[in-house]
């Protein structure tokens, strides 16, 4: 599960951070925080998202 960090436009609270953390904990998810990312993380930080996808694919082999 991706957890967004602060961005240049203020905090993104579309889903409250405590609710995000509760859902991740309940799912036993590995979380990643990408700082300076907007709600559209794939647009605001594409290299970080690509790196996360490559690491996830590598770790499932």
C-alpha cells in the first residue's frame, strides 16, 4: 500500500492518514511513503512509482 507524504500544496487528506494506516495494518500490507507526492502519485512522482513496481515484481519471484 502506498502512503503519500506531504506535498508542495499542503497535505492530501482524501483518505485520512489514520484510516489509511488502519486499513494497511488490517491487510498486513507493506507500506511505502513517497514524499512530495500529490494524490496522483503516478503523475507527480513517476520515477518513484516505477521503482516501487520494479521492486515489487522482483520481490515476488
